[in-house]
C-alpha cells in the first residue's frame, strides 16, 4: 500500500480544509495517509513515504507561511529522488501576480530536491468550495497514478 504525508500550514483554517480534502481523496484511493501541521513536521518525515504533499497558504504580497520558512529551506536541501510530490494551497486573488505564490515556490523546492511532480499545482482562492473539492480529488488521482 502506498504511503503519503500531507503537510499543511494554516491561519484561517482554509488550508487545513484543503489538506483534509486531499487526505480524504487519497484515502478513498487506497493510500495510507498521515496529515500534520507544518510546525509539527520535519522534511525527513518524507523519507518514509511514497507521496509528499504540501498545502501552504500565501499571504500579503506573496509571502510564505512564517511558520513554514525553516521547513521550506530544509525542503530545498533534501534529497527526495524517487518521491512523488504535489502542492495545493490557498491565496487571495486580490494580490494579483502574488496569488498563491507560496504554492509555486514549494513546488520549485520539491523540484530542487529531486522529487517527481505528480500533478499540476492547485491554486485555491480563499476557502475551498465544492468545485475546488473536485479539483483536489483529481489532483489526488493524478498523484496516485504517477506512483505507477
């Protein structure tokens, strides 16, 4: 059975909802999933799983979650060759070009760590709705399919 770790950062609860939706979709696909808040996770935790998922929020003008800065830096230095990753998170379209910038920056960090992209990044405006839940279910299916 494939194993996944879903790591999220949240202030408002929106990204915990995103992580819950991704976790639920992965469980429905037969994946053994652990979900944890970013401050409680260590990048080395990804060593024990097949699938690595991060759900960060973007705030202000493209800022990464403050509580996730160390995790982000460690991720860029990790060796995640052979792992499949996905990134989905929320932002606010009000910020234009900085909308969901953290999602894309975490994706780039996974690339730098040598992980294989399992699905396109998912950008969610504020709180996830029913349409986003469908997009996240598709995201989960793509990730599992990439595991082979």
